[in-house]
C-alpha cells in the first residue's frame, strides 16, 4: 500500500505558531483530510528535519552533545524520509512564515529545501499554509511544484482541486477522527494549538496585518466543538494546549465571558490531567475594557501558571499609529497591562505568575522617524515605572504580506529602522527587557518542573512547555535532553535568565 505523507516545514503567523513542539492546526487538518480521503492508507507525518537528516547521511550538522537546530525535530520516520516521499501516493506540504521568525531549536523549511524534497515525489503534491499566499502571488516562481494549493484548510472533498477560502467549522468537525496515529509519530511532547475563530473583530484593520487578507469575515467556533477537539487530542495523549490560533482570545464570541468560562471549564473537565492550558494573542482594546478584566480573571483561574497575553501596541508613536490605522493608544495599552497584572500577577505553586502581558513592537511602518524609537522607550519606561510586570517583549521589522494595505504601497523610501533596527532593539533589550526579567524572575527564585531541551555552546537551556515560556540557561554544562529538574535563578539577560540546578523533579 502506498503511503500518503504530511511534510511539515513549519509555519509562523501572527495568529498561530506551527514549529515543534507546537502541533499546528494545519497539520491536524491535513491529517483529518487524508484519513477521510484515504481511509485505508498509511498516513505518515514527517518534518523537513527528517529530510535534512537523510540528506546528511543520518548525521547531525553539529557535533554531539550540542543540539542541531536543523535536525532537532525529527520524527520516527527520519531514517526513511526520502523513501516515503518517493513512494507516496500524495504529499501535503505545510509551510510558510507570515511574519519573520527565528527559533533556538528549529529552522523553517526554505523554498530551496521544499523544492528539493518535492523533486523526490512521484505522486501528487499539495500545498497548505501561509506559503500558499506567496505561491499564488508569484505563480511563475512556483510553477510545477504543486498540483493544488490550499490557502486556509483542506478537506477530503477538495484535496485534489485546491481551495481559496476556509471551509466551515462544522465540516471540519465532521472530518475529524482520532489523532492517536499522528501523535505517536512525534517523539516530543506536543503543545496543541486550538483555533477559536477566524478573522479580526476590530472595525478597522491594521495596515500590516495578514489576518483580514487571510479571511475578512469573522467566524466563531462553537464552544462544544473546541472542547470536543481538545478531548480528541487528550485521548491521543496530548496534555498541553494553547488557545492560540486567533487574533484575540479575549474577543472570542465577541467578548462573551460566559462562553469563555464554559470553554475553559469544559476543557478542564474533559482533560482533567492536562499539564498546560495557555492562551495567545490579546487585543489591548478588548483587554482594557471592563469585561477584559473579568476575562483575564477567568484565564488566571482556569489556566496554568506562566501564561502570557501578548498585546500589539506595535508603536507608541501617535504619527505611526494614525498612518497605519492602528487603534491602540499608549493610554489604552497601559489600562490593558494594568488589568492583566491585577488578574494574573500572583504567583502559582511553581513560582511563576499566573498570567502576564506580553508586548509586540514593530519597526519599519510608514510614518516612522527617529522620534518613533524615543516614543517607544518613553512608553516602555512608563509601564516599568508604574511597577507593572511583563512576560516578554517581541520587537520585529514589518513584513509586507501579500494582500495587505502595506504590501499595496509597494517599495517605500528607506525608513530609519532600516539602518538602526539592531541598535534600537538593543536599546529595548537593555533598558526594558533585562530589568523586567530581573523583576519577574528575581535572583534566588526557585523554578521547579523544568526540562532540558537544548544544548548550545554556552550550556544547557531549560524550560517548561507553554506559551513563550521563559528560557533558563545552566552555563557550561551539557545535560541530557529531557532531563527534569528545578533551577534557582542566578542571573539575567534581555531574552533569557540564568540558573543553577537545585533538585531533580520526579
């Protein structure tokens, strides 16, 4: 029997993360569609790391015990990856970054790598994920690579034809079956991304955002549908969940706190021994509203500690805010940060705050001047001086995703960040990020329940699974991956903290 293959080249979007250990909605969607379309077939899941492993002759690109980010996320199929591609009746490629991304333990599949992998395939080839937007925008560049392109979802009925709009959630629910066979092919403990809705609930869309271009209409999932999917994943052995594949958790069903209470409570009831329940993405306008405080308290009550609500202020510069149709002002952000701190700053049994805000800043937007950076530094200083806590800050350069108003502007005159981005980011690192790390993770704090997950030249990196979990580096040692233990905080850097082991976890 010919296999059918899912080739995961990893995805990154503003509304979702599909880099292992995150188990993306795209992977599960492809799994369900292939299982339904080919019920007797042997459906195999493999990653671009498996393909790299075979090309390298079954060796990592760096010498052990250091971890190799190119082959870190190999599956049980790594030794036969090229054979699977050659023998497959069909291959679904999942790929694409809608925003720039850099990962400690992973390198997303490049266009060249995907082309090389598809050269091995004699069966039909399909594309699913953010890369599809680029493929449709530049058909000559991608000519001959794929037999069909799916921009949002794939089903058993449209697999051969391609699709340009997402299928209704009810149809996706009917196609879902057991995920056990999928999870069994992953040697890591996955965090399942759960999608709550599509589209953006704002009346005005930010000019750089890909979500309105991806799907302009808002469509909410039913509470019972989300809970049922979580239960299916739980039955397959998944114990870590992130409600993350949407623009704003707080805006689920138009900020319906009863629906959110039912959702979180229902997941807790159906998945009684879950280890992580986190959220991702929060519109500061929703969080700053009175109902936002009540929803934040629900998140703190039902979810697990170390949780993060990332909010896009994008810029503190009023000129850039107006020029790019942004709707969050510094005043709104401050109120949102205060709400999350009031609800979630208390520490859980493992030493971490229950829920903290995260901040997203973007440079390279039209209207930017040197004053933009100064406005950002002043805005961050106001939050810090108010004594508030922040989980993490993400600073990036704008990317003009096809179909967005920003992309429609074409080539812009070079903005100051084109020259100064790295130095501006360093300013934020050392005047904001590192002092905030010292506040949230004070020296001497004991953090239990960690596992070693990466070995680099500087030592071993430890973390918990979760949403933007803090990285704790034990310097100058190489601890076997997967070792569990607790560390005590000994030092700080802008993007991580340092620690020493104090006890092994059971």
